[in-house]
C-alpha cells in the first residue's frame, strides 16, 4: 500500500467518524410567507400571558392551543430553546417565547388564531 492510499483511507475514516457529530438537527419550525410554521406547514403562535420563557397555557387552553412539542434528545440552538411545562412535557420556544398551533387552523397557511382575544399572535422571526 502506498503512503497516498494509507493517507486517503485514514482521511475517509476520519470524515466518516466526524459526520454524526457534525450533523445539524433541523429547526423545529421554519419561516413561510413571513410567519413561522411547523414542519406540517401549520401556523405557530405566541401567547402574551407567557412570561420569562414559561408557558401558562395549560388544561383547556393547551387543548385549543397545542404546544409545539419537543422530543427527548432534541437540542436547543441559537434562538431556539426548550421549556419544561407544568405537566412535565417539553415545548419549543423561539427567542424565549413558547410556541403553539391552534386547533381551529385546518390547513397549512391558516391563521385563524391571529390576534385572538388580543393575546395570541402569529409567530414571526423578528418578534
């Protein structure tokens, strides 16, 4: 085996071992038409009564406004964070604001919850 072949194999092996640690997890949501949506295209909302990175939308509120759930092993990065809810589940937050969908939104792009009771708002990247 030549020195070049050995070096090349070592380089390929090092790259293969490094890839899993370099892989970036996908953001829990994305921007579409100026608003934040989940991976199904459903509009995400913030709740004015949430403060200090804590969700106060529980019980019936959470049934109507399902939290954007974070799974075990999800990692927060940049403006994304994960907040622990009172029921022990985990929820995604952006820039410290917990995110929710709205049960009355039936199709991607619906935003029927925007400005609901003047406390619910479509999440935007620059909130």
